[in-house]
C-alpha cells in the first residue's frame, strides 16, 4: 500500500493525525481499513511506519472530539504524551484523548491494532470515577477482558456486531478504565496548571450531576472555592462557561448515541441527561452555541450531510463566543 494512501486513510478516518515515514519509505507493508460498529468509526491499521503525530494545529482543525479505544493485536508501539509514555503490546487496551497532542512510535515489527472512536463527552460523563485516559491497561481484570472480547467478537462476527449498542460499549469502557475515586485529592499541593487540568477532568466526569457546583468541585479537589475561581480566571475562563460548554457537548453526543441505537430522541430527556434543569435555558444555550434549536439539530442529525453542517457550526469561533 502506498504510504500516501495509508496516510490519507488515517486522516479521513481519524482526523488530523499525521503519519511520519521512515527514510525513503514509499510503501507500507500493511493495511488501513475503515470500518463501522453500531454507527461508530473504527480504524483497523497495520504496517511498519516511523510514527503518528497529533499536533495542536491538528486538534484545532478537527470539529469533533473522541476517545479512541486502542486495542493492540500484534507487535508493539509506544505512545508519548507530555512526560508520560505507555507501551502497547498484544492484549493491551488504551484510551487516547483526541484533544491532547501525542506521538505513537512504532517498533520495527509489523504492528497491528484497532481503534474504536467513542464520542468524548458521553464517554467521560457519569462514570463512577474518572477514567484512566492515557494509561495502558492489560486484559487481566474481568472488565478489561469483557471489553476486549466484546469489541473483537463484534468485528469478527456479523451476528455479534448486530447486537452491539454504543451505550453498552461506553458502559464497558467505564468499568474497564475506572480509576480510584478522586475525592480527597490534595489539590493545594499541585501547580495552578495541574489543578486546572484536574478540575476539567472532574467536571467532565460529573458534568451531568445536579450537585456539581464551584464549591462542590473545590471541596472534591481539596482547595477553596476562591482559589479554584482564580485558577479558572488565570486560564481566561470561568466555571460557569466551562460547565455550559461541556453540557452542550454532552447533549450533542447523546443525540448521536440515541440515533445510532435506533431510539427516539426526546429533547427534555436530552436536556436533563446533560445536566440542564431548565428546558428554556437549555434551548437558549444550545441555539447560541450551535445556531440551531435542539429540535432542528435532532432533525439534522438524521442526515449525514446536515450532521456535517452541524459539526461545522459548532467549530465556528463566533458560535463559541456567543455561547460564552
């Protein structure tokens, strides 16, 4: 397979990820297959290349956010993100966050893996505990084995694939990647930047909970509400702005999951499941953010062309500004 064709398949399936060849490499001894499972994209990739890069520019160019569930089938690879590094070997599972820069460095064998693309907001929300995103886990626990077997069986057998539901896949991911409870974290010992990242992670996990407030979040992290407020201000945002943005992203994810599961979409149910307690406030915030009412967005999501238009609207800077 020509290297350019392999990279084009990577870009069209996963977003703005950039393949880096070995010196003078023209072909890839392998394949790149784009597949679908219960309406979710899957990248089935194999081949010997140098690495795959995810840059900040690439992140800005993508409309949608995902958690990529990586399952290593053969060979090995190393994922580097900031100061963290994880080795993927056969049987390893890994959750890759599309909103973070990273590199995947391949060994000299012929690595083979599959990547299941989960909607990020819905995958992070309402987990029993923050997920171990950016950590490699092995199939030594019952939950990890169930998730591993469930995905591979669905890819191998049509009968199994027809029974897969995206919400069940997300629940399995919650069980497999659940970290220890974050309550009681000594946030006061962290840097301001680290505290901010921790606050974002906790908000994404508990975004739909009615008890989520600035005071509740500060108590959970272990700092004062005033200190947490200053941390948000230092990053030119606020708790209220971020919470509204996260809840609106979750609402869009829930619309997509319901559509892919063949369920009816009720606007009231979507609003409450996203953490909104007032339907009028939800409708106003949604229209300010996306330029469509929730009902029009639901109608548009039934059609791929219109769905793409919705994603483009969501990515417009002016739409983001009006929502804030």
